[in-house]
């Protein structure tokens, strides 16, 4: 019963926070566990917000991490719909928006990220949307249904994963979709031009219009409603609604005001943590979208905004809070679904980090695996409509050995035989 008098506080009511609370209990911690979330909803997962739930294929209840009753059953104290305004590191307390002060022995910051905003005229119009929270997805679903019913137009700013997944959902409802993207292809800074064109072709086949190499400059409206979106090439695009899908920024203000060390912008910003997810304060940890981890495997500081990072990072931080030996070296992973295309991506290969892309399979049929290599070492792999290969792909990345690129490209050669 050594833990009975200790209090662990989790700030952030998303997947990372919920899984951290779950792990504390499963690992035998019997002190107080307090989870604070600024939404009134119980903790939920975010991928369905742009995928199954938005597209009408999943029910609302399916997005939640646990049944509401689970928290009371596991003696997790919830403060929902509450913001944390300050951390007093000297007193080891957090203050809530309603003035409540809570003392902690260990603190986990899982504050996530928030959507970046368009800085152009017209963003205050009713038809301008962002997608980060369940309420956003619910609202957007109603909008997409109405646009499909009325032959309405949606303009999406940004051809990243969120923009493309919403485009696919919108076309599923029958809405007209225009995507504006400053780069030359979709996903340009994620998978590079080599694969980006494949996604442009996929969406074009489903009726999405792209305008590459341009940015939105103004959203035109009347009586509070959106009428059109203008781009910096002088074009005006019909629009009834606009989605800003231009990325997310880590929610670091609470940590910054408390004087915790931050990662620099070159590493994606966020709260700087070591491989055990500990911040510059030995009693404060960070996990999920907000954490910039010194990654033992990749040898760099890395901030990852994907579902798997929250799923695995929350439990890793919880174990570290319990003084277990933790080295968070998970290979970054995410997945996406668009129309009849499903994919998984493992690794980290930002622009300029690789010198070769190797394809195994048939890109024309959209059944293939793409590998990004540096000096014949696999940095990342993306399997498209090819399944049950994540483990061998990640083994290749972890192994770090040079590979025979001809064998890598040959579907007849087992991937598992190429790993060291």
C-alpha cells in the first residue's frame, strides 16, 4: 500500500490520458488518479472523426476509449469540461478554471494539439470549419450531408491526411469538393512527390478538383454565410463551406508558463521529454501529440501526432511515472482510409532524409508497398491495400541494415528474410 497516499494527475482527456490512467491501475497503482479534460465528453479516439464516424459508417458510441462507467469502476476521478490554468511546480499543484487546486505527486501532460487557423479575411463566417474534436466532426457530418443533398460545394484548404479523408467522406455524401494545396502534390511533405500523385489521381477519379501551387487568400461571404473562396492566383472557387486542414499546433502554453523546456520548431515544437517521457521537471511527464521525444531508435527529437503515439505513449508515460525503466522507441505508425484504399505507414522519412524510393507491387492497381531508403537502409514503409506486413516493415526499419533493393522490390521474396 505504499502508493495509497500518492496522487497522480493527468491533464488531457484524450486517448493518451485515458490509456495512461488505465495503465496506472493495471500496473497496480492504488493511489489517487485524477484525469482532467477540457471537453465535457469522456475520452475518445480521434481517427473516426475524419474516417468512419464522419463517413457515417461508425456509431458515435464507438469513438470512446472506455464506457463511461469504467472510470468509476476503476476509481479514476474525472474533472470533465475543466481547463487547467496554471501549474505551480514548487507547490506541486494545478489550478482549474473554477478555482479548484489539486496537489500532485506526479503529473502527466497530455494536452494534445489544436488545429491551425487560416489567417485570411472571412474566417469568422459560419461555414468555416476545423476538425479536431468530436463536436467538430458531428457538425461537419451534418454539413456534408446537406451539401450532398443540395449539390453544395466544399473547399478544403490543405491536402494532408485530414484534408484527403474529409474529401473522401464528402464525396461519399455527394458533395462537390475542391482542394487547395500550396505544394505540387497531396501529402508532399509526408510521402514526397513520388507517391503524392497517386493520391491526386485517386481523388480525381472520385470527382475531387485540385488546385496545386496556390493558397487561399480570402473567404467571401454575405449575411454570415460562405459564398466563395479566393486563391492567390486570382481564381474564385464556389463554396458553401470551407474546411481548414492545414495542420495542428501542440498545446504547450500551460507547460511554457510553468517554465518547462520546449523543443525547437525544427523538431516540431512541443514539450521536450527524454526517452522515458520525463520533462525538465522530474515529477512531470508528457505524452501524445504535445510531447517531443528524444527517440532512442531514430536518434533525434521527434513529435508525432498520430493515433498510435497516443495509444502507446500514454501507457509508457504511466509506467515511467511508476519508476519503471522506460525507453519509448516505438516506430512511428499511422493509417488512413480513403474510398477503397487503405494504407499503413511505419517509420520516419521527412523530405530530404531519403535518397531512393523502392516500390514492391503494382501502383496502377494500388496494391503495393513503398519503401523510403537512405544508403540502402529502410527509413519508412507504406503498405497500400496490402495487409499483415507492418511487423516485417518495422523490423527492417529497426534493423538499420543495408538491404538488397532488387529483393526488396520483388514480391516473391519474403520481407521477413530481408531483416537482419
